[in-house]
C-alpha cells in the first residue's frame, strides 16, 4: 500500500509539472485556429474567436501560477511562455484585421507605434544580453488585460473607441518600462516586475517572489 501511495504521488507530481507546458502548448495551437476561423469563416466566427481568446488568457494566467507552485518556473519555461504570448496576441491582431480591415487601416498609426516599441524591446535586449526580453512585468500584464478589452471591442462589436486608445497608451508606457528594465539590469533576468525592481536588483537587493505574480 505504501508503495502504491508513493507511486501515485510521483505520478501526481509529474502531471502537475506537465500542466504548465500543456497550457502553453494549448495557447500556441489556438493561434493558427483563431487566424483560420477569422479568414475562412469571417463574421460567423466572431463569438468563437472571443471565446478562444478568453480561454487563452486563462491558460496564460494559470501556467505561471502552477509552474511557480510546483517549483518548475525555469528560464526555459518562462521564455517559452513569453514567445507563445506574442504569437497568441498576434493571431488576434490578424483576426481583427481579417474581420475589420477598414477599421484597422484607419488606426494604423497606433498599431505601428506598438509594433515599433515591441521591436525596440527585442533589439535592445538582443544587443545587451544576446537574448529576447522575458520580463513579464506588471505593466505588461496590465497591457495584456487592456488588449483583451480592445480585442473584445474590435472583434465582438467592430469598434475601436476608447478601449483601443487606452491599449495603445498603456502599450507604449509598458514597453518603456521594459526598455528601462533591460537597460538597468546588470545581467539578463526573467520575471522582473518593473524598472524599480530592476534598480533594486542592480543594487543587490533581491525581492520575495509570489506564486500569483512572478
């Protein structure tokens, strides 16, 4: 009986350690599904795409929480999570374009600004550290939530409005924060909540991490 309990415990631990990777994989798979739905089914896919977007957000929230809870929040996992996030949100951008081409065309300045800021983060990080950025900063998480609202408005209600402009402003601010984190950090590090925390790290002060944040 003791051997069975030990085996069952090991299996449970293994499954728990696998879940974060499964959640990331699910979000990665959702990206081409979302693009295909928008391109091939058009208007009929709006509700389904929104449902997949909210489901994808849940996988993004819980993969990190579970990974930290079971002690596997490694550099490899966090980098994989970060790149999958980029692919996932890009797929929703393409979906919004397929469903509302004229609306997206009218807002090209704000969209271009976000693409430029995202590219700058990657370029600066590669120049300084030879790796892509992977901060999972607090403002970036807030920007992710604003993207959720903006895409709900764009895809679900065919409107840009205040949600889109808030997203552009918050996106600009959050990318500035990431750039400052990169410039301040003495060496590459993942899961840095803000440029303030990066400054503390630079001065040798480590913070206490939470399973609910990073």
